[in-house]
């Protein structure tokens, strides 16, 4: 099993898929896979995957204040299994595994710098490492733009109907 490194810098130079809808814009790393739960997966080493939250997910959470894992390094994980949670000012979100395999461990840098989740979600703000393989339901960046469209459209609909004032989350950039 591979142990978590002390420091991982930003991913190597890569291509991005630009995305914009309304006032929300992002650059999706093309070498990542994405889930409908707005989690990304990127190859870290042969058979080892780095897992993190997308920029959209971090915007929905607001400023990140804490996170935790409910499993120990070395534990087996299934795709869709709850790994832990991430807490922001706007919401608390469960972190579901996008991979099947073995939980290697969390990002040690987040213990001292939780703000990296929001500031650098595709680089130093990764959450954990999993040895194994991504869920076959993960999609490439171009397909993930359709997932983003659907999520933002639903939020825009809620916002226009006034539901966001009743405890919901406003679309990014409108809060």
C-alpha cells in the first residue's frame, strides 16, 4: 500500500475544459474524472487515485471550516461508500468514495490549511488517496459540464421561486 506523501504540489501542466454558466465559471482539469456528487478523481500513481471536491462543490459549501474521515487508512472502500464529511459555512456534505479499493489516507496539509479545499480544489486542496480503481460511473470533464448545467439550472429555478431564502443555497455568485 502507498502512504500519503507529505506534500503534493499542483497537478502537472494539463489541459482544461472551460465552463461558464451565468456568473459561475471554472476550468475543469481534463485529466480528471468527475462524479454526479461533484467529486473529482485524478491518477496520483499507478493504481492510486487522488480525490477532491470540484470548484462547484466548494462554492456550495462556502468557506470550508473542517473535515473528517470515518474510516482508517488501510480500510477497504466501495464506490458510493461514505468516507467522511466536509463542513463549510453554508452546508455540511458527506464525502462518498468515487473509487473501489483501499483508503490510503487524507491530505496531511489540510490539518493546518483547510482553506486549501476552497482556494486550490484541483491542486493542493485534494482530500484523500485511494488505491484501486475509479467507479465506472465517473465521467470525463466534457460530460461533467452537463452535470454542472443540470445542477445550476435546478439552483436557478429554486432561486427564482424564492426557495433560496428559506434555508437553501443560492446559485454561485448570487449570494
